[in-house]
């Protein structure tokens, strides 16, 4: 691994360095949380309970802890960075726009993939987000210990662990790893085993790990430290005394404090008593920090008094902020400390927060669906997905589904837009009742692409039902011929035997006979019989007897005549332009022949 940090000191000294922020992403069940727990737990086992702070939604692992866990792979004197701060996001959607000045909040990401399962839907989604944000990442190929015949080497670097495996076990693991490298290649990323990667900017390092046995975890920590040190040292430069800047991970009610913010501070410092500006639902919230709370060391995390108050927190860190008036604060919103007591300083910070929120605002249309999501990040990710699927949005907000969302969805002009798409949110009881008494459909999911797919299927079902409805009412095209020696009655009504050449002959339709390109109406079908039974319609190839009100056989119609069901122009247009895929090939044939005749004198008929 020397390769990732050999020129660690090549970059210019950028002053005090903050901890790199690491997001951990991956498909559900692929071991994201277990991996984080193992990193926390190992640190505690290494006797570092006092040094490691597990923040809310964020876990700080100091350099000396990493050094102990990674053993010979890390020489702490090679590094200027204080350690790593892992963000434990509820899902990659939250990561997608947890921002820091317009970029992703995370400096680097770990994509956890089950080595047996490979790429799954949420893996694909995470990859797309990493692409969009341009965040550098490494792949933790987890669960190597489940390889048949695996001989566990607890806590060992992966190459040392591989040396202890049988050729058969190693071959099986390699098969899975190469498949994973292939998946990454299909997604547009060049990847290889991390120890073969020369340049981590153009190649993705794959680190085989086991969250269960800690094998490969020393390598993962080393790669993350090396990458941050080598390529992002300048990004880690912070003004340690400047005003704190952070992002809200979550808004939580805490007993004794009311609404509090779980924040990742990525620049500057925040102190008790500071005035802060937080992104709110309607307007930026201006409030004062009453308390800064940090969890006690892991060993005591279950103790009743979970938090200890601190006077100040420096970036990068996770911290719980208690302050008044935070009920309308939003997950994913910016938090900024105001320095200076004058009105101008406050207004400048409020303007910055507004501008940052404006970047996340979703474009809405006059008609469309209602979208609710748990964070600004997921709201934006939803908006991007719906934009790609060409689904317009009427209203998009962070928060649980409330009765007013149902009311807004009801105002949509088209039934396909009378829909609420809820991503990772709850439905308030009043809203459930409102939904029961309305035509609004709710789709709720915690995977964005599935939510969009469910909605697409709903729209397809609606369109199918509408087309079936239209088809029922529309006149179908048909060409039929009066058979020789099959006149059963000459008039009032004329009853003749016919053969349907193409299309569908329906009862109670007008019958026409073409003279040139003009259809002359000769009467109306008043009955169809097939083998003695009354029927409503007859199809191509069938021979039936029909009753036609109006004509007399031998005068207006003759045996051997070709007759047509007369098509209203509007029906012809709908059939040709909208329902061509819904009708049979012989009906299309009848329609084309009818249109060809009509358009000889009027080229625009039925267009």
C-alpha cells in the first residue's frame, strides 16, 4: 500500500488539516452496518475507547487507532491527517446531496458489495450517485469469509489471509472478484485489486474484506488514509478558528431538548452560544446554540446519560446541536455559524443558506405528481429520476405525507398525476384517512428506481384501461362481401349472407359502398347471425348472415358487392394514430384500404 502514500508530502503544506469524511454506501444486506460496527468495535477492543468517538450518524476513528488496527500497513508518521470520519447515512439517497458548498459532503466513499451477490439494484443506484457527484471511492468486496473452504484469519491484512487459503478457496474468491471487476467495467469504471492499482484517480481499488472476521479491514483503512493523504490533502485544509459550516444529517426529538440537529461539521468551529442559520422548510431558521452534545466513548454508549456537553466542536466532526425553533429544519440542509453581532453578517449568512437551498430546489410544473422524501438529498435524487423518466412534479417537499399533500394531489388535472410518491417517509394517520376518501394513489418505497417503476406500471395500466374503453366505443374498420345466391330477404331489412374479408363487422354500424373514393351510405346493420345464433360482431374469415336496414337487394346493393363499415373521420384518426398497436393486423389492413380510398380525393382525410 506504500503506493497510495509514497508521495504524501509532495503536496504543499496546506495548514491545519481536518479529518476526511467517508460515506459508506451499498445495497441493503451487503454488510454496510456490520462493517462500520466492526471498525468501531475493533477500535474499542484495541483499548482506544477514550480516543474513538462515535458521533450520531458519524464515527470518528483517530490516526493512532487506525495505526493499531492496520498494524504494519500504516506508519502514523507518514500521515498528516487526524484520522477518518465515517458517515453512517441511512442510505445512499441521503448521501446523494448531503452537500458541502455544492459538492457531495463526503470526500471519499466506500461502496460495500457482497462478493457473492455482486451488483444489486441499490448498488447500481449508489454507483450512479458517485458518478454524478464525482466522489472518489473504493469498493469493499465484503463477505470473503463465506467462500466455500475459507480458513478465517481474524483481523489479518487480506494478502496475508489469502496466503493461508487453499488454492481452491482462493480460485473461488477470485472468480467472484473478477465478476465484480467486470460489473464495475460495465458501469464505466476501470478497477482492479487495490494492490495492483497504480493511480487511484483513474482506477477503482477493490479491497476484499470480511466484516465478520475483520480480514481486509486493515487494508481498507490504509487505502482510505492513503487516498485522502495523497490526492485530497489540500481539500482537507480548514480554517480551524473560522465560523462552523456543516450539513444536517437528521432532525431528532431528544428528551429534555426538543428538536435537535445531528450535524456533520466539515469546516471551522461551532461553540455554545453561537448564532447559527439552518435551512428550514420555508425560510432559513436563525437560532442560538444552547448545547453541543457528543456521545461518551463507545464502551458507555448504552448508559442512560448518553451525551456529554462540550463547549466547542472543530471540523470535521459529528455533533448534536440543541437550539430553539428547530422543528422546521430539514435533513440535508446547510448549517452555518454567524460570526459578528451586526445585522449585515447575519443577512449575508442567511443569503448563503438560501442560495445553497435554491440549488436543491426542484423544478415544478403546473400539472404533475406530488413527491415527498425524507431528506433534501433524496428529494433531489427523486427529482432527477423522475426528470429522466419524463414525469412532471407538481410539488416536492421534505417530510412525512400529510393531509394537505392528498389535497394537492387531488388538484392534478390528469388522473395519472393524482399520485403521491413517498420516498422513505411515513404516512400521518390523518393522511391515511384522507387517502381512503380520495382517488389519489400513494406509492411508497425506499428504493428510488423501484418507486419510479411502480409509478410507470400504474400509468401503463391506466392507459391500457383507457384504450380498452375507447376501443369499446370506437367504430372498427371492416370490409365484407355479399355472397352469391345468399339473399334471404330483399328489403325491410335486406338479409344477406356475407364473408368478412378483413376487420370486424359490428352490429348497429353504418354500411357504405364505395363509388370511386366516396363511400355512399346504403344502410345500417340491424342484426348479425352466425350459425343461427345472434352475435354482436364478426371477424375476418367468418361467414355470417346480416340484416341491413335501408337498401333493397338488386337496387342499392347486389350479390357479389364489396361493402364497408363506414368510419367516422375522428374514429379513423384515433385508430391510425393512437390505437394501431391495439387492433388486429386484419383490422389495420381494412383501415389502410379505407384510408387509401378516402385520401385519393382528400389527402388529409383522417389526419
